[in-house]
C-alpha cells in the first residue's frame, strides 16, 4: 500500500535516486530532507519510474504535518501527485511499457523524488502529448472537479454552480469543466491587492461571475438572481463564514459538497437552510472515490480520458505555476504556503 517506504528501506539498490524524505511529522520546511533513496530493479508486477514533475498541494503538506486522514509509515517520501516516465518494467507487467507517461491512481506514493519503483496497480498511463505540468497536476484537482460536477446534481447547460476558493487549482478546473458543459459559474475569491488581475485570469478561463467574500454578503447579490437561476450546486473548499454565506444562495433542494477546509473552521449551517430550503450537505474525498474503484477501473479510465481530451482541445489548462529544481524545495514550500499567490509550486526532477 505504501511503496514509498519499502523503497527507502530496500537494500538491493541498483541506482541512486534523490527524494524529499521525512522521518517525523512537523512543519514541512523543517522535517523534509533531500537525500538519496535506493531504487532497485522492478520485480514481477513493479515498474521503475523516472519522475518528471510533481506539484506541492495542500494535502501533501498536511500529510507531512501529520494532520491528514492518510499517513504513511515513516520514514516516507513526500508528495502524492506528479507525472513520470516508465524506465523499466517487471516481467509480469501488462498495462505499461517503457516510455509510457504515468500518474498515480492512489495517494501516498511519495512523488517528490527523481525515481521510484511502484506496483503497476497504483499507476495509470496518460498520453505523452499533453504538457508536463498538465499531466503532473491531473490526478488530484481536475479529477476532483470532474467528480464534483458529475456526481451530486444532474446539471444541464444554463444551470448555475457557486464555489469558494475559486482561484484554487480545483476551483480553476471547476470553472473550465463547467464552461465546457455550458454551466454558469459564480466564483468567490478572497479580496487582495491585485484583485483585478485575478478576476481577469478567472474570466479568461471561462468564469461567468467572480465576486469577493465581501460582495457575497451584500444585499445586491439578490440582483444577480433576477437574471440567473439560483445554483443547484455549491462547492465548498473553505469552511467558516465563507461557507455559511455561500449556502444562502443555493436553490431550494440544492446540494453543497465540502471537499476542502482551507480556513480551518467548521461549517455552520442555519437550520432554515435544512428545514425550509431542504439543502443537502455532503463531503467528497477523491482518494476514497478512487480506492473504491481500484479493482474495476472503468470509471477512472474514462475520467482520465475525458480530462486529457479536454486538455488537448485547450479546454483545460493547468494552474499558473512556478517550477523549481528539487534542491530548491525550501523556497517552493514557502511559496506553496503563502496566501494570495495563486500559483502552483511544481518540483522538476530531471
Ligand atoms: N476532498 C478532496 O478529494 C480534495 C481533492 C483536491 C483538493 N482538495 C482540497 O481542496 C483545497 C484546495 O486544493 P488546491 O490544490 O486546489 O489548492 P491551491 O491551488 O493550493 O489553492 C489554495 C486555495 O485556498 C485558498 N485559501 C488558502 N487559505 C485560505 C483561508 N484561510 N481562507 C480561505 N481561502 C484560503 C487560496 O486562496 P488565496 O489565493 O486567497 O490565498 C486558494 O484559493 C485543499 O484544502 C485541498 O486539500 C480536496
């Protein structure tokens, strides 16, 4: 289940690789060390992968901090997402060949490394004609956006979706997927000094309406719904006040799905929303969704294919990013934890 661990400990090494390893939980910049990790030849169902690039996502940081729902045995290599190229395969591997690009299907692989050996069952092939950053950031956030828009409400062109933290990587994927489906998006962001350029960026991705947390609380919000149907679906990445305010605008019988808790505050729901508006509340975790489909991968394969097709058509661009060589990880970690940057920090391995 945690190939990363076995890798660090295995002694039959045939190649030296480097990875960001932590031996105890704590602040990522303090506990992560760039060190050699041992990589052996792939056994029967194993695949040796040269990693190309891997992002730093909030859940990666939470895992290192020890606050995430899934924690690997220590020592572990950080990182849950990324893209690599298959360098060698074990003799029973059937789904992959050398040269294939692969991304993780499961969490906890430890992608912040130059090379690793994984079981073929935890990897899935992606086309190598999409941009590296697009592939490296595909398996978590766009997949989450896809499921959020597909699994909770039957949305039709012209329907409305409202979301907070809309400039997050998930939020940007929601905007683009919704646009491809003809769904209108109301996108909430936090106010900031360069708000105008952020608003323009989100409009360029296809966002119909971009409003700040403060505007969301203003009575004028009602005017928006004179011409726009109330949202059937609200996507909550934040918690606290942001969520309570967003909830007020949902349509009767609508659904709010919580998938993130960036404000680290609980969700407070007015009882009237439950009694008089019959609002449905649920949560989503992409790791669990994928784990439940590991045996029969049809739905996962379809989702990855749909997303890659959209990438190829230019309908899904990766979030703006800054690319760092692995050894510059301390600065990359700092930027990944800075508010209002609105850029993904990507570690480049080769
Ligand atoms: N449940 C799942 O399956 C699943 C899957 C993917 C992601 N997630 C979660 O979704 C969230 C976003 O992930 P991501 O990779 O898309 O993030 P990201 O690209 O790193 O963006 C982080 C977002 O959070 C906002 N933010 C940070 N601190 C905040 C605060 N105190 N209050 C309100 N907003 C705040 C940022 O807004 P500013 O620009 O204003 O700082 C930004 O929009 C994370 O919590 C992640 O764990 C969950």
